[in-house]
C-alpha cells in the first residue's frame, strides 16, 4: 500500500463545536494535500469546505443527527436532503439509540432508510455509539442498519465516553455479513493500530489525526508498509 492509498482510508474530520473558518480551512488544506477519502465537517461548514476543496478531488462529508441521534425520522430525512443540497457527498448519521434499545425495529429502519433515500445513492454511514450498547444490541443494530440499506456501520461519534475497539469492529464486521462495511472512529492514535483494525474488518477510519498517522506510515520500514498491502483493494 502506498502513502496515497493509506490516506484514502481516512475521513479527515473537524466536527468540534468551536471550530472556526480558519480551523476548517486548515483541515481542508490537510485533506487536499493528503487526498483523504473525505473531509467531514459540520453542516454549517459544508459550502465553505466545498469551496476550500474545489479541484482537489476530496469530497465533503457531514453529519446528521449528531451526536445523539434522537431526532425523529422525518427530521433526519429533511436534514439529509439539506446537506446534500449544500454539497455534501457522504453522510455520517447517528442511529436512534433509544429505538434500538426499545426494540422498535420499524421506526429504527425507517430512521436510517429515510436518510439513505435522501442521500440519493451517496454513501451513508450509521454510527452505533457502541459505548451505550450491549454486544447483543450491537449485533441487532448492525442487522437493522444493513436491512435499511446503509453503506457503513460506524463505531462511535468520538464525543461519547468510548471510541473504537478491536472487539467491536470484529463483532460488527461479522454481523453485517458483507452487506455493508465498517468504519472505526474514536481513539485510534497509532499507525500500528490502523493495521490491527484493518485485520479486524474496518475499511474506513474517522480521525482528526490523519496527518500524524500518514507521516507515521511514511516512516515505517518498507516491510512494515507491505503488511498493509493486502487491504489495498478494500480502500
């Protein structure tokens, strides 16, 4: 795997509520320089980010129902229509955690499917926020998300208590049975961890540390970089 392909594993993210135009411009410059999978921003910054990335080939991603996921399905669907209109090409949405816990399958699937329809073929990643769930709930969430037609299940917002774990990624990868992919987000700080998560079944990562991880990858010995090569086709 070469450096550009490694960088394409990442949604470079700037979602903190106090981010300024200068912060987003800096993040966009990093995403453009590295050619990351996306730059993921708050809905407020979509148009600004699109302009910053024009000509770079890096699409803008954004969030819906973030960070708690407790909006109604119609609210999320409207938000998805709006962010697509503003120029977002990918959506990371938070699932309805309460609906999952209450066993409301129809409402849960309606919630996700409404965003998938609004995205009109664009990639939708559904955040399960695993720190709030039992293993059985994680499996059920992945099953229902796959049924709703989403493209990814994602471990965490990185704004709750927990982030990604290898155990969760393995569980999610097994639960979706190839119907969608797995995105790991929250707490991945070392390039060696990226390889461990790829082996566990992740194929996309959310990070604010993308630049540091890419530099660390470049500094690996050639034989260590070769260990990433078998995941080249999944990027």
